[in-house]
């Protein structure tokens, strides 16, 4: 089994990445419904960067007021969307690696809790490649100190099929995070690889992260880079 890497170049609209993700999730669910007549999809990670966009998690759907949305949209400089992932409101934008793994946990002998740990550990290993020590705390995500967060983690599961994933700050404009209380944690700060002294591109980091995921997932032999037209 290969871990397919769909590396979307440049800045991708949030809705386009969401549509591709939904398409992959639907392929897995169709296979579960009709395993004898529907091909078994390969696990896939979508990586990309978004234009400035704020998203809220499923527990906040319907709770963000019109005035709050206007504040987040920053006079049209950013967008706002509701998402089904876990977690609270966060920011995605240029310079941030967004990675959406779409896979069946049962194919890799993972529980939901172990999957979250696997995601976090893949981020920590990626950071270690660049000499940065990352770790987890009682709060969600990956941190470089008890008060400095470098990566958000938020996933959705349906019949053990994963969607959404991580947002790792590579050279993100951190001023965007000033408009929110990141993950609802007062007094915490957001950092990036650049802000802690590492100058590297998002696509380079994406390849490292996907490689770490491939090494951690059972039944995965290697990574295969694909284009959109190769999707199931």
C-alpha cells in the first residue's frame, strides 16, 4: 500500500481543498458500503496553503455572531468558514502547511486516540528535522514551549475515515492570530518555524511531514506523489 501525496502547489482556495477532501472521503465510504463492487481507495494526504481564512470547529457551528465574522474577515482580507473538524476557531493562510490525511483507521490498526498521537508525533519528528524540539501538553496541538504553539491539530472521523488534520506554521504572518484567542487558550502565543530561526519552504516541509506519516502508518510501503486527475 502506498501513501499518496497530493501536493497542491501555491495558494489553494479553501473550498477547493475541501471539495477534494470530501471526494476522497466519499470514495472510502462507498467502499465500506459495497466492498465487493467498489475499489478500495489508497490512503492520501492533501497538502497545501490557503489564502487567509478562519475556520471554526464543529462545536462552534452556528455560534459565531455576524459581528465576530466581520471582525475575522478584516474588511475582506480574509474569509470565514464553518468546519466539521474538532477544535475551536483557528487561522490558515500563506506560509502555513495544511495537511489533510484521508485514510481508514482500521487499515492501519489505529484507534482515534492513537491516530491523534500519530499526527502529533509526525509533526514533532518533522520539527526535529530542523533542529526544533516540539512536544505535546495537556492542551491540543504541538508546542515549542509551554506558552508557544506551532501547530494546530483538528480532525473529523466518520466510520473510521479521517479528514482534516494539521496546520503547521512555517512562515505564516502571525499577526493574523491576534484576531482570535487561538484554540480558546488565553495567554498563549503562536510561533512559526521562521520565528524560531528556521527559514524553509512550505512544500519542502510537506514532503518531510508526509514521509514521517508514511513511516508511522502500518501497511504503508512508500509515498507516491499524485496529481488531482489521479484521484479515485
